């Protein structure tokens, strides 16, 4: 049976590769709080994760967790896989001249990804791609299925969550 979520959100991040590599802001906080006997580095990691993880624009380690981030980070929303995939291909073509790898700069190659992206979205899969740009930058592009997300069904739509809190 084909899985088709209600809609898709697009996310794009370009930033310093060192920020992307800071795993502690990309990983959700532990569900178990550290105790008073925990080491200082564990306490600091937990405090940082609680303070930053939900609000940072640095991509989360698991693609579905874009949905816990603020709605202001959404770059587009689509009801069907094809226009979402088209947006991704347009962004890849836009950034292709800056890709660090000459082989990846081919715009036709970016276009061929669109079919695979649309197929993955139709199957309910999230899509995440990343490219090194001119040093020290990195491009992360994600399309996330929403309402529900197949990987983490309980995550609410960020746009609906924020409109409900107004």
C-alpha cells in the first residue's frame, strides 16, 4: 500500500561545517535528566541540548526532528510530492556552482535526483541531502513528511502547533 502523508515541509540550511559537526546541538536531549553526581560535561551537554536543540537552525541528526523546530525554519510546504521534489531540485541547481566536488556541479545530475526524491516522498520517506560548498560551508536540504511523519508519528505539525499557540 502506498503511503501519502497530508503534506511536506522543506528545510534548507547553509552554514559553517564546524556548526554542522557539533553533534550535541543536533541530537535531542536525553529523556533522563542527569543527576547531581553526573560529571560536569554531562550536565553541560544536557543543559545545552535543552536550551538549543529545539530552536537551533542547524539540521537535526534525524530528519523527522525538523518537525520539533520552529515553523519559521520551514522554507516551503506542499500537498504533493512532485512540487516538493521540484523545489529541492531548484535549490540544488541554485547551489550547484558552489559545490566543492566538480562532479556534483552538473545541473543535469541535480535534475535526475528529482525523480528519486518524488518517489521517496510518495512512499512516505523523508529526504535529506547534503553537499560541501566552498570551504568551510555545508548545504543541508530536507523534505519532511508531516501529519503524520512515518518515522515519528507522534510529532505534531510545526505550523499547526505555532498557529494554535497564538
